[in-house]
C-alpha cells in the first residue's frame, strides 16, 4: 500500500495526517482512501494519540473524488469506490478520538463533505468550499447527513443543488466551519493548537462526549449514504452524468 500518499507527524499526543497527492490536488482516489483509512485505524489503536488532525499538502485540502478514476471504470464500481470513502468519513463520528479538519486552499465535493464529517473544522478565511456535483450531473454520493447535522437540512439542500462557491468566512457563518484561522496563522497551525488543548482533557470523557452526541450528528448516516449512493448510480447513467464521465475519460460521448 503506497503510504507516501499520506504524511503523518506526531506531537504532544496529536497526530497530524496530511493527504499527499498534490499532482491530483489531493483528489480521493482508491489508494489514497485505503491508505488514509488504514492510518486512521492505526491511530485509533495508538495509546499515545488522543486527537487526530486531518490536513493536506499544498495546493489545498482536497479537490474531491478522483473523476479520472471514476471515468475509467463502470458506474457500479464507481459507486462501490464512493461507498468506501463514505465509510471512512463515517468512521470519524464513530471513533472514540476527536478528529479536527484543517482546510486551506479549497475543499470541493468529496473533500467538502470529508471535512464536514470531522468533529471540528478549522478553515482559512479565504478557502474555497463547494459541492459541484449537480453541475456534473449527479447527487453528492454521501456525506449529506453529516452536512445537514452541521448547517440544517434546508441549507444543506441549498448547497447541494446550487453548487455555489463559499469562502471560509461564509462557511463559518453557516456553521459548516467551527473556527477561522487568525491572521498570520495557517489553518493547520490553528487546528493543531485546538487539538493540543483538547488532548489535555480526559480521554475517557472525550470518548463519552462523542458517544453521547453520535445519534445527533450521525443519526442515520449509513442508511442515508446508501440512499444517496443509489441516486448517484441512477444519475450517473443519465446523459449529463455520462457526458461528464466521458469528458474525464477523454472518450467521445456515446450517441445512443
């Protein structure tokens, strides 16, 4: 497994995990998701780690799912791959250790909902946030329950159907982002500072807080992700979705 796709640093009981696929703008390809899931499982078992910070190497947090990989396979396989990413994101809420996202540059599509699935989200004021899936021809395939728990169903619906671009300040105003990095401070520095403060608290108490709020923040996330995945498969088979996949594969759209 190519673990160079992620970088891990440890300091004061905080593990910083960085997506490290800059040539693809940290897009969530199959191998990156596997490596990240494996590292997160390992950190959950590590007694020296109390808080996980999820960041990324430049140029930004995450451009979303790897559409070139999606376009290179069939729709059922695409949806299976997307379901694996969904399971990774849900594991953050189900884990006993807090997960803090540090968003700089951009968080698009799957990167947007990956960050929203974390317990705490720190963003640069000028970071760009967007769910572009409807413009590609399909529903976001997972994470809408996590988004709804943060901003409410009406705002989640608006963001999903409008594909509008938010900056970090607007994302903070909506409740998508918990904290903005201060002037002269990177989101990663701000996130690590928050994480180090949280790491001083009782690990047992932190786990109890997460367990208590799990029904509220995750609710029926697994079943709702499955429903979104079902709609994604249907949408991807329609002309608009097929045209997007053909565009990213470099092939000409079918005339049928």
